DNA sequence: TATGAATGAGTGTTCATTCAT
DNA sequence: AATGAATGAACACTCATTCAT
C-alpha cells in the first residue's frame, strides 16, 4: 500500500533550516538586529514554524548559541591532542582555534552577542558546562605532560592559557574592520593572516617555554 | 563685573548630554538595540534635538564611536611612555590598556558594535587614522629603544604586538559572561582580575624578551 | 451542502476596504495630507496590512490612482458610443463626463494630486496607456463618422477635443469652492449644475459644427 | 541727529521674502506638503519671523492665496479691454489667461490647493470679492458691446463664459503630467502649446459667434 | 527686529507575535 | 505539519509651534 503524503518527515529538516538561517542572521546582525521574517524566509519556512519549534526569537537565539559552542567543543575533542607531544599538541590547538574562527566567522559574532546580553542565554546549559570542563581538562593534561617532560614551565593556569590562545586569534578577527581602518592594513590578506598565526604560535610557545 | 557664562539653553551642554547618554545606550544594547527615545530621556533632552544636532541614529553612533576611540588614543599619549625605560614603558602600556578597559567598559562593546557593522561608521575618520599612526609610532619607538638597549629581541612588528596587548585584556573582559559560565569562575572577582593582569604582563614580557 | 465562501480572514476583502478608504482619504486631503492611521481605521484594517499589501503610502496612492483612471476609462467604453449617431455620441460623452465627475468627486482631486506630484505615480502604468489609446480612438471614430455624414467639420484633433470636453466640466467642479466665493454663486445648486451642463454641451456642439 | 540702528527697515523685505518662498513651496507641495522650515530657509529668514508676521502656517497660506488672486485680477485690469473691439478684447483675454497660467504656474497649483481645502482660506476676503466683481463686469461689458455690434450672439452668461475661458487653458496645464502620460504627447512642447492656444481661441470664438 | 534652542504630538514604518484554518 | 492573515506596540524620524534672550 503506497503511503499517502510523503510530505511529512520534514520536521527535522525544517528545524535544521531554521537553525541555519537563524545562525547566519544572528551572526550578521545581532539579536536585536536580526529579523524573524528574514530568518523564516531564508529558511524557506513559515514564520509560524519558528514559534512552533522554538517558542520565541530569544529562545531560538539561545539554541543557536548553544549549538555553536557545542560545535567548537566537539571539534576540539576530535583533535585527539592527547596522542601528540605536548609542544605539538599546543601548537595544534593554537592552529585549530585560529582556523576554526576563520572557517566559522559566525561563531565570533554570536559569542559577542551572547556577551552583549551578559551571557543570559547560556546560563542554564549544563551540556555546555560539561563540554567545557572536558576541554579544560584536556589543556591541563597537555600542560602537565609538558611539565613532566621538562618542555613547559610549571605553574601555568590552563584556563588563563586557554583564554590567551583564544584571545590572540579572536580579537584580531572580530576587530578586523576597525583594525584595518586604524592600522591601515588589510587584516584579511592571505599574507597578513599567515603572519598573525605565526606571531600567535610564537607568543604561546614563549609563554609556556620551560 | 564679568558676567558668568549664560549656561541655560546651552547647545554644547545639550549635545554633550546626548552624547553621554548615547554612548551608554549603544554600549549597553548595540546599535540596533539602543532606542532613540531612551537616549533622549537619559540625556534629559528632547528627541528632536538628537536629530537637530546629529542627523540620525547612525550618525550619532558614528560620533560616539569616534569620540570613544579618540579618548583612548589621547589617554595613551598622556602616559608619556617615551620617558620610561623600555620594559617599564611596555608594562605601563599593558597595565594602562587593562585599566582603561576596566574603567571604560562601554569602549569594548562599542568596538564590538562597530565591527558587527563592518567598521562602516569609522571609515572616513581622518582624525582617528592620524591618532592611530601616532600611537603605533609610540609603540615602535619603545620596541626600538628596547632593542638598542639589548632588552628586547629585534624583529617584532609593533602592530602585532599592540594587537596582542589589546587582545589579551579585551577578550577576557568582553567575554567575561560566557567565560564565567564556561569556566565556572567569576571573571570579575578582584583576585581574578589581578591574576589576569599578572598573566598578561608576563605574556607580553616573555614575548619581547631578548 | 455547498459551503459558502469562508469570508472571514479574507485578504481580497481587506485589500478592497483599504483601497476604498485610501481613495477617500487621498481625495479628501491629498497625498501629503492623508494619514495612514486614518486610512487603516476607516478600512477597519490593521495599519500593518496596508504595508503588507501595498508596500508604502506612496505605492498605495499609486494603486488608488491607477484604479481611478481605469474605472472612468472602463465606464466610457460601456457607453457604446459607436452605435449612436455622431452628434448623439458626442453629447452623450459630454453628459457622461460631467455626470461621472459629479458622481465621483474623488476622481477630480485624485487627478489634481497626481499632477501636483508631476505624474510620477502613473508613469509606468501600461494598462492605463492602453486604455487611453482605446479611448482616444473612440473619440476619433465619432469625429470621423460625423465628418463623413457632413455634420462635423473636418480637421478636429480628437485629443484637443477630448481635453476640452473634460476641461469645461472638470474646472467648474474642482474649483467650485473658490469659484463660489469669487463669483458669489452656489456652484453646486441644482439649477446651476443644469445650466453649466447645457452651456458645456452647447460649447462642444458649436465647436464641432460643420 | 544720526539714526541709531540702520539695521531695521528690513521688515518689509523679510515679509516679502517669506511670502515669495511660501508661494513657491505651497505651489510645489501643497499646504500639507510644504514645510515651515523650508520656507524659512528659502526666505533666508528665521522661522520665528514667519510666526511673528503671519501667525501660523495656515494664515501664511491664506495671504499667499489672496495675493495670488489679486495679482491676476490686477493684471487683467491692465489689459484695458474696454478700448478694444469686442472680438479683439475676447481673444486678448483668452491669450492673456493662457499666458498668465504659463508664466505663473504656481497660480494653478495654489488654486488647486485652495479648493482641496474647500475654499476655506479665501472665504473672508472682501478685497478679492471686489476685484472679482469688477472683472465679471468687464467681461459682461465686452459681451454687451459685441451683441450691440452684432458680432456676438445674445444671452451668454459672462460668468459661464469666463469659467470656460479659464477652464480650457487651466485644465490643459494643470493636468499636463497625467495628460502627457495618457495621451503620449509632450504637453509642454512649444508646438503643442501653440496648437492648444489656437484651439482654445477657436473654441471661444465659435461659442460667442452671432 | 531677530534668533537659536527647545518641545509635544504626531507620522510613516517595522516588529515580534498570535489567530484561524 | 504547515500557512497566510492579522495585530498592537514600538520604532526612527518629523512637524508646526513656542521659549528665552
């Protein structure tokens, strides 16, 4: 017996399309600047579906944010840093962080938006806290191994180190527009990007050097 | 008998009040999130005056941004770093940058907003470009003196260094909300702030060390 | 049992109500004088619907204008003047034009508004151009038949004639207020209206007389 | 004794500049569309002066209107039609009316605006009523002389005649924009203007012909 | 006579959200 | 599951007018 309407089953696809459109719009325009109409149109979905699946614009923002953070945390785990020598592991992490920001520019503006709203939208995400703990432990383990092997100096706070690794890439990229104007450089030129990555690896290596 | 300045109906004072209110609102809510009505009310000014003096919400945003940047550039000049020993000068700059961000939290979110809008509002500010050139030259001069004295290694790009100095403070503070959640720390606790500043000074010193 | 048309939530009906209200308001107060709020209220519609269906106040004005012109052009076609003797056809047209202006006073002020705005809102209406061509051809055909029958003199430009037929009715009615003041007459008294129509028919007949 | 402040005496000049600017703006945009700010700027006058001299925007409109009407009435008197043969006098009047409309295009849109507002702004102008009476009498006298000389037919109402003389010129010019679109002609081309004037003279002459 | 500063009530337009089907 | 219609509150911006000097 042939099924009647194979139209259904789109629920997940519709949700995914909404989420992708929302991510793009929130990243591009911020929470206040993004428009529900525009998100619906870009998702080829009816506006009503957004409310059906996500409840409200803010709730949708919250889901987008959580997904974005879980994505980077999950990608970091796949780096398998525990199987690399400490120095290699650290350099890999610096490179990965930089590349991830470059490949996922929405991540940066989403995080900025989240903080403009004082982190309110992530407050209750236990999944995120768990993933973060795991991530910090990974960095700590690299540091510990490096100290044991005598290549890293002791006493480095893995959280501080990690903030710095993120900072030196993130800041350069998020402020690439005003930076380009103030310093009269094209921050996104291929050569400039390469130089910055080198500078950052150097910075981190000198920082942990025994 | 010299008359005092006839202060009532003072255009300059009104403009200044509008500017201050706008700075606060744009910093708090972003360009899209800020409300002209609210700015007017906080400035104890009539909404019409905003349009009279600044033309539009975006034009007002532009002025706020430019003023904010000029302010930090001007404060940096007052540090008189050329009269300090190179290492002291650099540490002073790192400390100043950190303190400025702490004392002027609006600066950070304003810069974020400027970049969310792709730097569009600063594109034509020659005043800013001039001030920035002067600032970069100041950092370059510190580096040169340090190299000459044998305390800094040669070949450091002053722009890269400066970006890093800004980054390691800026990122910590702008992302203090999500950071606090992910890393389960109070980023703004007095002790945490002190530790971060120490970490940053250390980072920069190791970076330039001969 | 056939269900009646589900009339509630009827987009067409809402559009029609908006159009009718807009016609009335634009006619009464002009494009600048009419208020979108008032149009919405008179249409028992939400203001948002006006923008949903018509885009903007000016676009709405454009649609109102085009509809108004198409309406008179369509009514003229229904006169079936080609089946009347040339003199009867012409008199019928003069009477119709006069009656149409009397019955549709909004038409006159709408046309005035259109011209105050330099015709900008009708520039791209191909429908209107088509209807106008058909109309001019109808008048031309009446003239031609009259000349062939020897009752009209030859060489009359149908466009000039038509402008005159419109003018002598239109001017009297559109300027009835200042006219009433200047000439100290009630232009809209039944007797005055009859006299003017007679005068106009006479004017046109003498103009085309062989 | 030397006069103190020779700055004064500008009062009349200021009023005149305001009046000229107001005429232009009201003609161009209508009563609702014209802006007090714009009028002040075009008059190189302070906005406050408009209120000082004229009381309100509507009062200013009233003065502009009255002046405009008095101007055409006064120009008509200067034609000295009583010294021309009846047919010449009539043709002169038709030509003058046409030329006046062409040379003073603001007059037409001002009259349209006056009537959009139902003549309200002219209701109490006794000066205008007086000038109008004189004008009607002039036309009546031409007709009477023509009848006496046997060149005009009797029984023509001077008011109706005058309305028609105005109408056939006024309508063509006020509706030149929509007319140009509908009839696909350039109503303002030199040749077109000449043809229309000829057509109008012909119309009037046939109308009064004995 | 003249003026720049200031204002309150609007004015077209947009928004996130809900209703009815 | 999905949709087009509808809404009310808000939004950026404007206006004619008055105040203070």
